[in-house]
C-alpha cells in the first residue's frame, strides 16, 4: 500500500528532518504540540461526505491538577480518537470543564480565595497539562459550565420544563450537611457523613425544586436492556436504582381516627400475617399520630435521633433494627386484626409509601423486630410438605408454599393467592394492584453559591413566577464576597436578591437563591460540544443531528447511577420537547478501572508521598525522620493516603509518550491498573530501543520504497518479517477496534519490533531494505495513536511531509496471514511411527504433545513408560520408551 497517501489536506509542508542520535522527549514533544496547534490539526466541522465518530471522555472538575486517573482515562480516549481519524472518520473529540458545584466552592474556601478565581486559574493550569500530554482535543470547542453563555440555556430549559410541569417545588426531607450548607443526594452520604467534608449529615425538611424523572421510570428501565454497547454491570446498577416492583397497595385504617395508611407490598399474599405497622421516621403521620399520646416525647426523640443517621439502604442493612410504639393502632383490612403502629429505623420514606405492613413470619427484618419487641408472629405460608409452628420458628420462612391462617384463601398456592387477594382488595375498595419504583424525583436545589441560579422569582402577591426568557441569563454575581462557614452570600446580596416581579411589578420580589445541582450541567454538555458558540439556542439542531449520539463515552464506574442516569433522563426531556431526535445520548460506554498503588506510612508522620520515601536495599524509610516506613496494601490512589503520583513528575522525567505508553500497557482499560515505576521504566526503554533501531537503519531505508508485493516472492527472514508485519497490523487493528485491548496491541507491536531487530543490517540487500522500510512505516503508524509525538518524529524522518495523523491506518494482506507449516516426523525409539503438519511458529511443548497424542504413535507407546521426549527443531520428535 502507499503509506504516503493522506486522508485530509495537509496544512503545511515540512522539510524532512535528520534524526537525532538520542531520543529526547523534551525536544520532540513541544515541537509536535506546537505544530498540531498552529496548524489546527484537531479542529473539526460537520462533513456530510464522511462518517462521523464522536469520542468523549467525561469532562473533569477543575481541581487544579490532573491526576493519573485523568491521564489514563484521557489517554484511552485519545488512542481511539486518533485511530478512528486514521481510519477515515470525521472525529469529534472535545474537552471542557465541569466547573460548578461544591468541590470547587469548598476548595476555594479552604484556600481562602473566591470560587470564580480558583476555578478559572485551575482551568488554565489543567488545560496546559492536558496539552502537554498531546491529547487531540479540538480546543476551539472548549466549554466551562460556569460561564453564563453555557448555563443560560439550562435556565431556558428549566423554564420550558416548568411550563410543562416537568419541574416543580415542594417541601421534603433531604440529606442536609450543616458544614457544607447544602443538600446531598443519597449517594453523596457515606456512613452518615458528607462525601466532601466528612461531617455528620442529618434529615431536614426544606422547600426544594425537583425534576420529574419518575415520569420516565418505565422508559429508562426498558431502554436499559437496549444498550448493547454498555457494560452489563452499569445497566444492572441503573435497573436496580430505578427498582420497579409489582405488588399491591393496601389501605389500613387507623383505629378511632380518620387517617388511613396506604402500604405498598410485593407480598400481599402474606397480608393475613401482618401483625404490626411500621412508619418511616420522616413519615408525616409519625409525629401526627403520636400527638396527645403518652408516646409523644419518645417519638419526637426517636425521630430527631434518626435524622442524624445515614438513611441509605446500605447503612440500614448494618443497623440493629429498632423502633418506638406510636401509642395508636390500625386495623388489618383482611384479617380485622388490631395492629400496633411503630416508627422504625428500617422503614424508608423513599420506598413505596413510607409505611411497612410487618409480617414477621415471612420477612427476616420484621421477624427480628418482632422478637426484639415481643410482637405476634403468625404463619400464613407454609411449605407443601410440612407445617410451621410460629412459636418455635428460628427465622422467617421466605419461600413459596401453601396458604394457611388466611381465611377463604387457605390451601391455595401462594402465587395464585396473590392474584385472588388483589382481586378481593379491588372488589372491596380496600386496595389495588400497584407498581412501585425505587427511583425518586431528582431534587436539583442546592443551597450553595457556586452554581447556576434557578430562574424563578418569589412575589408576595403572585407567588412563584418564572423569569421571562428575555431576561436570561440570570447571572451569578462572580464578585460576591463569600461568607463565613460556607454559607451562600446570595440570600444576603441585595443586588442579586431584590428584583421586580415580572407579573405585577412588585418591587419587593425576591430571586430564588438556591442554585442547580451540578449534575444538571453535566447532563447535556455533550450536546453543547456540537455547537459551543451557538447563541440562539441550547445548540444548533443540524450540528446535533450530525454528531449525536456520542459513539464512545469513557469514564469511571462511580458515575454509573447519578451522572449517566440523569443524562439519559435529560435527553428524554429534550426529545419530548422536540429539541433532539434521539433518546439515548451514549451508544457505547467504557468504564475504565482505577489506578492503584501501595501506601507507605511512618509511625511519626502517618501516610507518606512517594517523594517522602527513600528505599535502601529494599527497605523503606521516611525522609523526614529516617525511621523505618511500613509498606501497606495496594489501594486506589487518593490524596488522603498520599499514594499518588504527580503526572508533572512523570512528564519531566520521561515525557508524555512514555506516560501514555505505561497507562495503556499495564492493564486492559476496564481493569484496575497497579502503578509500577519499573513498568514506566520498561516503557521508556522500549521507546529508546525503537529509536536506536530507527537511527541504525534509517540511512538504508529512507530513500527506498516500501515493499508491497506478495510474500511468496520473498524468502527466509525477510519473508517472515513481512508476514509478521501484516499479522501485527491485523492483531493491533482488531485489539483496538473490537476490544480496546491496548495492552495486547502493544505486546504485538513489541513482537514485531523484536523480529525487526533480528534482521541483520548493512548487507546491501535492496529487497530486505524495502521490507524493512515497510515494517518501519507500519510500526510507526501502529504506534501513532499510542505515542503520537514519537511517531510523528519517526514518520518525518522516514521522509514523509504529512503528519502521521493524516495518513491512512495500515491494512493487511490476507495472503500474508497464512502461516507456513512444517512436517514433523515422529519416531519411537528411533523408528519412524508417524508424521504431522504444524505451524512454523508452534511452541516446542505444543509439538511434543501433538506427537504424544498422535493415534498412530500411541500404538507403540500405550502402557509403556515414556522416559524421554527429544525434539529436533523443525524436523522431528523422538519418543524414548
């Protein structure tokens, strides 16, 4: 093939370079980064004549420094983007900043600076770092979600959603962090503590803005099974989070009162066994029903204590079951039984109706609670072949069986009884068949400063009034002075707060001072990348029609629920409003593993950074005090445990290409990567070896054309090199295209290099020079997405005047993939007993085993002791018995 053929117009013609004797990344990498930038090599636009490919990594929060996790994530994406471009695709590969939210605000406060100043400075620093790593981003599409030109359009969409009642305001219990002065999602509460500041979280009732994501529960769930390009673990996590359950809603009347408690249950076959009721501490009836009873004070104390506990499912699994009697009873609508009503820590307001009909004989949690508080246990489902005695049960029976103690439903199979009981409930107006979802509406209110203002005005005359579209954006004042303790300045900033009501003109109206959850910004940024400078709407529909959906999305599995689910929901809103033509934003999803490293600690100085440790004869010592240091287990890199590697140190010592090489070679992308200094050194040595081979052979091959004929015309070592090159092209292509197994692709490239190194140079063999030229060009093209600066330098030195990125990805000859075969003779005690064919590259052990397994040979070896198996390479196997 003609390797000089380019896929795109070359922006500038360069003089052919002379290769330096030594590989110097500090010289090469800035050279090529400047060339790419000055020639706008990564700039892209819509082109209907080309197939598009939209490659996107999850954009970062601008913390100030990229970490190795970023480097790995973005390197994976960059390899795919460069590869696809070389395959002829029109590739969109943008970058921007998830710039709003608590992390930036907390960090700014901790560093005694303003969030805006902190954020913009960090963006500048991180942009520089990303450019140093050679990532092929179209920087002209860069966005920052904290800019008014970005968030004005989510304010606009908020108004559209408000008009359609997709957005609403209500009072609800929330996870409240006093230290951060804001609401947290359940996933942001870890063991009862705030994920950001580590302080205690409590339940608090606040007026909040919500998006009706629950309107899309069924659709989100159904499409979770229609995402073949997503990891199964992610779709499973989303399905579990949506949590669709089929069952019945049963109404329990409160004794001698007007209140009725609706309960959702998936086990309505056990309703005759319900002996008590449990309400969530947050349930509005918990306090209401206890008023005026002897239990009022105890209930108030319990509810307050529960408000300080982690109320997540995971935490509740670990708590001992506890509760308090409300002092009132309800009536079981089927059995007529008088049931005491408790409030219990295991009842969740976020599931079903917040009330649980407790059936201790058939639910282990209810069983434990009943045993603790001496409550009745009634068996209503028993195995077909045995009876159960409630008085001696050691655990709840949760299996299937036959109905007992259930009135007219006795002797029925419990599955059939479910349908019959549901019919009875509906016929007698006692309940109905029902579906419940674990998913709750998305609370988007945050009581923080650094976020997109919610475009609402509160007027004493008119109530809640949306900001007119002509007045958008509602700009966050970036000059607001921060308050002590992290409190938002917006409620006290008259220049922001006070405004006229757009409906009645009331000059005493007030702006909404809550800001939007930062997940709102990240739920549509991928659409904005398609036309980031579009000023008359959220995006240019024609551009979105061309680029979307994202073909490959890359990021951490920790975003499996919140970000990915919200993005899927937000896209459905855009679809319903006629703004986009698709429902799913991401066709394929890759969740890369974590980067891990062992911890090192000192008894005096606790955890140590790598640069704070010295190693002497394999022993670790603290540089601060010279005391022995302890090598801990391998864990996810984290600032708190100081087992982090600063990418700047790697860039300074090894350069970007070596750093990229290690991140790709150490593990497949979906697996955790264990950091290894030796692995980085190994990658650096390999690039130096390739460089030396290129310098040694360049005079012989730079002025010849690459061999492109049939392998049948070649002989010996150069024939094997030619075939090996084609086999490597096939292997690398498939590893990148089908599996993203960059580690095995690199291994194949290393094997090709070893074969090239085995060819002796300076033998005045023109045919060999042409094959070596083909192998060197192929090696360079295969390395181009992985180590782009290195490959550009080799490509230029080979005499090419176009960028390697603009060259075609190499193709392979099917003819060259056919493996040559050897005929192996098999002897037993020196006498010919058989023969077989085998590939020339078959391993010795494989050939020996094939000889032993040959049916003709077995006639002479069966029942005999095999003393020795001798292999003469490429010729024969002699079995001595």
